[in-house]
């Protein structure tokens, strides 16, 4: 298999990780983590979301975090928005990149918004125009693109229709998200291959949850299909608060470790990333789904044994 020599990871822990946590982190705590991420080499970070604090209280201080961070040369700090009010908040606090989201599940979208996914995206036009008028970049996300509790697998043609709707309002950077944790590698490879072939003008991102232990395998399938941009979350925290059991993003350090072993460049210092994740575990106050925090790096196991020790270990078996 031939893989890309270099990939880009977006650290989504400050938004998609922390939005599912019971503990509300302060502006200072979030700023500290993001400062450390920048120092570790992250070039794309999802700082938070401009949504109703009543709906997602964990994100209520996103504006303050952006103001505390300011502009960073060579680092893209982005936020999730739901409407024009989100664009207004982005303008006020200096956020230069926002992301819109729609569910690929027709049943889900109709039940919640009384619109099809395509109709929802068409309604984003005003957001895109206001953002562009204020010098803010816009990307789009399609959640549950690989399946949902309401529809099981989503027909790929339905996902393509949503992509076309995004393109119609001027959004050409799109993330395919497995919010429900239902994706599997062969499906990921087939869908990504087809999407890249049909929409070569789109910049693709992939966002996987590790709900059923397939997150890293799905990233590998995306790599095989030629995708080079992936979302990950420090310590593996997070998940979708609106999907039963869908907790746990793919751990950033697990993915960086895999890439280091495969000689795929991420630009991220693994030891510093692990230090950040240990700090996150302290802050949230509970263990998380990070293999690397439990087992350590593979290369740390390679050490010289005292003479005769290996022979004694074999005999003991």
C-alpha cells in the first residue's frame, strides 16, 4: 500500500471532546490546552462552537477563548456554527474560520428541523455570504455520513446530494463525519474513493468516533483512499451528545503514534501531545479511551535486556 508522506490532523478536543463532558472547563484552562497544542505542532484546532449555551453549556465561553488566544500565524483556529448568529459571534471575537454542519440522515433532519438535509444546506447561503463579507472562511460537515440510528446506512447518493448543495452555496471544504460510530473500513474506502473521484474540487476531511473500536482502522481506510485530513481528539474524549452510546473520538496520540510508526509526517510532537492528553484526563477527572496513555509508545518497549534475562523469561513460560 502507498500512503501519503504527510497528513494534517485537526485537534477537535476543545470542541467535540469537551462538549460531552460533565465538567465545564474555564477559559483559562481551555486557553492553556490550546497554547500547548500550538507548541506541540498542531496547525488546525477546533476551539469551540458558537451555539446556544443552553443547549451546549460546555461551549458557552468559546468567545472568550478566541479573544484570549488572538490571531496565530500559521495556525487555523476554527469554530462550529449553526446560523448567522454564529457568524456574528465569530466576527466579534476574531474567529477567522467557521464550520457548518448538517445531518446526512433524512429522518433525523425532518424530525428535528422539518427540512431535508439538502434544504438545510441551501439555508446556509446567508451564513456563507455574511462570513465571506467579513473575511471569514467557511467549511461544511456532513454528520452521520456513514450511517445513523434512524436510517442505518445512508445511501451514498444522498450524501452526494448534500455535497452538491454545499457546492451550490460556495462551500468547497467538506468533512464526512461518523457521529454515530457506525462506519467500517471497507465502507469508508469505497465512499471516500467515490467522493474524491466525483468531486475533485472538494477538500475532504474525515471525522471518526471510536465507539465500536474501528476509529483508527477507518482512518487507515481513508488514507488508502487518498484522504489526508483527519479530525482527532486529545485523550480520545468526546462524542456526540445526541446519539446514544456514541462517546469517544479517535485519540489524537493514538493516530500520531500510528503515523510515526508508518513514517507518515504529521508535524506533531508525540511526547508533547501525550502530555496534553494527560492534563486533559486530570481536568475532566476520569479515565479516557486512549490506548497510548495506557500502554505508552511502542518504541519505549525496545530496551536492552540484561544478559541471560531473555533466556530466563523463556524458561518461565
